[in-house]
C-alpha cells in the first residue's frame, strides 16, 4: 500500500477503505509517513470530504493509536463533556458537580488552554494545592467515592491526534468537519465514558462562525458518537459575546461558584441545565428534559452540587475552603474600571478580542510553555442588549501589571459597540442535536 496512491484516490473524490485509513493513521503516528504526504492527504480531505463510515474509521484508528481509558472499575453510568471552545467558558466547573450530585459519574480528562484563557485544568489549579496529575488508581477511586474526578490528559492518549492537529494547524487544513469530528471524538472515545455531551459554540468568538456550520459539526459529532456505540447529544450555543461575565481563570472559578450557590442566573446557568438535561436523559436517570432540569436545579438549591465541587477539590489535594470562601483564590493587585464614553445600548461585544485582552494581561498562553497568571482577567458588567450611561463602567480589569492594566482598559473599551436603538438580546441556545 502506497501513501501516494491514497492521496490521489481521495484527491479524485474516492472513498478510502477501513484498511487504508488504518494504514495511514498507524504509519503516520509511528513516523513512517512524512508530514508532507499527510498534509497533502489532509488538504484532499478538506476539498473532497469524508462520508460517515470514513470519518468513523478515522476516529477509531486515532483512538487505537495510543492508550485508552478503561472505566469498568467505576460503577454506574459514566459521562463526559466537551466544549469546542470560547471565551469565558467555565461550564465544566458548574456542570460536572451538578450532574455528579444527580447520580451520574463524571470521569473527565481535560486539557490546558492554549490561547485566550486557561483550560479547565488551569482553572481548577486556582484552588491552592489542587493536583491534576493523579494516578489512574486514584482517579478511579475518587470517581467511585465522590462521583467526580477531573484530571489532566496523559501523553499516551490519542497521540495520532496530537501529531495530526499540529500539522493541520500549520497547513491550512483545520476547517474540515470530518477532521474536526475525528479529532474531538477520538479523545472522547478514548476516555471511555458511556454518555458524551458536546457544547458546540457558534459565533464571532468561536471556531464555527455560523449557525449552519455549528449544526453541521454537531450532527457529525453525534453521528460518529452513536455509530461508536455511545449515547451522545450536542447543544449549539451562542459565542458572539463571552459566556457569563468573567474572563480569566480564578475569576471564572468565582463565577462558577456563584452559579452553584444559586446566586447567579442567566445564560451560564441555562447552558449547564441544557447540557445536564442531555446527560441525565441519555443516562436514563430522567424521563425527559423537564424532569432532568428539576433534578439539576434541586442539586443547586439544596447545596449538593456545591458540595460535589468541594469534594472534587479536596479529593485532588486542593484547599476546599476556597469553594466556600472565594477570597482564598488568587486575586490580582489592581482593579481598573472601564468607563463608557457615551450612553447607549450595547449592540456588540467582540468576544475573541475580550479573550485576547485576558491573554495580554497574562491569563492565557501564546505557546504551550508559556506561564499563566491565574488572578488576572476581566469581569464584564454590561452584555449585549444592556443600556449603559456615559461614565458608567463597562467592565473591571484585574491586573498585576499597571501598564498592562491601563492598556487593557483601552483595549476592552474598544471591544464594545453601542447603539442608540434598543437591541434584542441574542438567542443563546440555537439548537439541540440528539
């Protein structure tokens, strides 16, 4: 079998067989197929696409490129969640404890962030002492005892995806639904959960810019998940403005805790209820979405969801007192207001640019080796549709460097667009695919 023949076959619109896909992924992972040939294949896939069978075969081949997680030592139904990324996305910190409080086991592998802000792992490390690199045995024991564990991804999980994504990132071959689906679902399938729920972001601050693109990706993800024997659902949500109000690691943890305490409502809670309802119904613990949402809301109201977060933190060697006293979380030295220059209605917030402001302050990474300041970021006081008076604060910048803080005030003000006319608030949940 020759890689040149496979490239030509896909270039001309042909369908790759299971054997051909297995050959390609196995030999590329082991360095027997050079980058220039695989980049040509990726471009051919971008141009010609893949059908469901090819996409599933590619996903499974990538799963088997490394170790997989066997969750059979954990009793009960195991669930996992994935977000396609966005600004201010602290959903896992709320959703996972809520679902665990309702009886579904959360055995989640998460990564660090590269870009605007940290990932779930970085956010959790805002809790003093929190350890993400726990052993497999400790991971299983924590899920069995507390119903929840969130650990860092191991280097041996889906090495094909790590190598292939790095290549796609520098060859203009990222925007392909089959390649995106195989990248996401290979990691989710390798992690071993029974139920997989996907938060597909849509808008200016997301990779999928339009609702049509997001729906296509959601359908692709759920199809492959179900073909692989998993219970799977996707929620398509708005990312034309940051999710919630906080952008930055410890700041987002504080907002997540506020939701779990029942103090903060809005689209962040709505998203967690929607995703949680998908998990509980797919897991068979609720008859329908209404019953599931009632269970999740009860977990907030009676404090059991917040207790699950505290259990997660203490089980992984963190200071769980910070769950109940957020002043123990990292705090920036400087707080700078962003005054609005004129009165009007907020018509637009450039989500991606807000994320870059947080990165400028030190809250994100330009490279994998970059350090990260867990305390910095911004808290937005006005969202799309809100009226703001001249001189009123649009947001508060949290900084540890005065010069960067002042520049962030200027940059953040530029992220806002005002209108003299009232603005309808955007539809937040744009669809659910099951």
